[in-house]
C-alpha cells in the first residue's frame, strides 16, 4: 500500500508523572515541527490546555520546552508538535480536540490525532486537515452517539474508547497508519494505533518519532543544540514553458494612440483602471483571511493558503451632460424684467413646489440616486461624483469669463435663477460643498475661516522646559507566555 502523506503532520507525545521526554527525542520533535506546540497538563483541579505558535529558533524552543518539563514533571501531560502549511485555521487545526466537557465547560477528555486518513481529505476551498475532518465527521459523532446510548456516564464512554471494537472501527478509517492519543480526567493516558511508527519507554510514548529509537546512548546524553539556518528557497518558476537558466526578454508592445476624452464623464472613465487588484493584508491568517477573500470577491479561492491577489473588473460610469446653453441668459433676462417692474424679492429661501419640485426630485434620482442602488464594485463608488456635470462648463455659453463673475450676481437674481433652474442650482451647491470640504481637509483653513464665521486660530508654541534627568526605574520582568515556563 502506498503511503499518503498529509499536508498537516504532527507528533503527539504522552509523558508520565515523574518523567521527562528524552532530550535527543525532544530535539528531533522540535526540529521537525516548526509551526506550533500545544501543552496539555492534567492537574488535580482540571485538564489545562495551552497552544503556542513557535516564535523562536530551535535552541530557543528547546529551552522553552525544558522549562515546561521542569515545572510540570509531577503531572501527566501531553505535547502536540505541529507541522502545518504557512496558512492554516488555528482555531480549527491546533490540537488537542476536546471530546467531553463538564457542566462548567471544563475538559473531561481530549484527543490528539496523527496519521493519514485518505477518506477525510478536504477537497473544498477551506482545505481543512484530515485530522480535523476525522474528528468533525467521525470521532465526534461516535462519542455523541455513545453519550445518547449510555447517558451521562463518562466512565462508560472511557471504557468504550479503550475497547477492541472501537479500535477496529478506527482502523477502518486509517490509510497507511494512524494514532489517537487520549488524555482523560481520571486514569492513565492511552492510545489507539495502527502501524505504529512512534516510540515508547518508561517516560511515555510519542506517536511519530522521525527515526528515533530507544534504547540508544543519545537518550541519556544531553543533545547538542545547533542553530539551524533557514533553508535556501529556490526561485519560483514563473512558467512551465520558461527556461530558468536564460532570462526571458521582455517585449515592449507598440503604443496605440488613445482617443481624447470628449466629455468630463469620458475623461474620468478613461483615467479609471480597467481592473483593480487587491492584495490580502499581511496580518490576516486562517479564518480572518478566509473572511477577507469572501468579502472582497464573494468566494473563497481553492489556493487561498497561497495568498493570491484578487482582481476585479471595474465598471465604466455612464452619464450625459444636460444641455443648458441658454440657462444663464434666460435667468438674467427674467431678473432684469423684475428689476424694471421694481418687484421686491423677500429675503428668504424660495419655495419650490409643483412642477419645479417634481423636476428637483427627478434631478436627485438622476444624478445622486434614490438609495436603492447597491454598488458592489469599489471602483464604481469612487467614480460616482464623475456623473455630475461641471458647473463652470455648463455656464460657458453665458459669456462668463470665470467663476468670479458670480460675485456680481444680486440676491434677487440668485433667487430667480434657483426657481427657474433647480438642477443647475443643485449642481452649484453640491460642488461648492465639495470644494469647502476639500479645502478644510487640506488643513489650510477651518470651515469657519472659509466662511468668515470665525477668526483664524493662532497657536502659540509651547515654552521649552530645561531637560531634567529621568529617575531610574526598576526593570519590568517580561510577561510569561505560559504558566508552566
């Protein structure tokens, strides 16, 4: 039978009270498993579980484990040495798994799984380990079924896990070899195994020994801890058709002259990229990284663990510029007529009703939207304001030289202009607010200074005080990462 090597591998070590793991074996386990170490200690009060991602080199990790061994020597304990891919779901994958809990949610029975289980290879994009799938779809269900059958009697469940029938059921789930390492709240630790590839001694047993055997001289001799240099990673081959020995010459495509944009909307659309590339944040791993992919693209890629970029197609904004060549001229003509008739315009905002109000409502829906549209593409939301025509360009047909000519408009003319042309007035207001916002955000002036409603804020530089030597403070001990180290 060919051996199926799982992507997630580990070695689960059970240690008896009063003993420690042989130093040479400990060095082998730490060297082979560089992802995380779980520490399970059964005290008189409860089963205590800690899970630590490895952050030190081999020497630093061995020093940490020796401290744990020294402080937990009087207890039964289990260590799970993990070797996982670069990206994994730590909440789901880091062992041990809890089988039973009491009414206060304290663990009563835990299990660590190691080996190959081809029946439980996860082909979905989540890519969970075989050990997790075995626990989730087989072992957990068997324990639940036994609990329903015999009731609230943990001792009976423990006997079932030790029984020959359970061992036969487990062997049917294993490919080449496998191991279940159990720690219960009472009694000695035990394991159910098929094709054992571990090692055992007076101190306990390890589910996978990586070639280490006992008895050997090194088991009683302090291990020589050497600094392991980082392996040299060969360059990734860009293509199966490329020759790595000869660099591929880049071919510069000929430049095609671009068509000049004719309208503001076309100009914005031409400047927008046709695609947007999103790179996953470096601080996201495991389950948060999966959630990021689903939020960005709506789906989880099968190779999410390799952290690929997400490429989204950008949408092109569509809008048309209303034709208002004679708008200002008509408004100026109406204002002059009112001036000749000596009509008095009240010093208040005009009341828009009837057809004018309907026109204003249609304008809002046309250029701003009624709130019913949901934009999934981030690029489209960034280009929304490009749908609004530029007010200054719409006024070009009126003979105005620049926007400073607006200062010459009287209040009466402004009110008439708003009544007769609500769309243009709304455009002017929107662009005025945007301009004030941009100026305020630039940090040069506040909104009050821009509108002459408050005086500029003058800041006085603080008076420099003479330097006084700081008192000597005691050294603060670093926070412990483990209660056992």
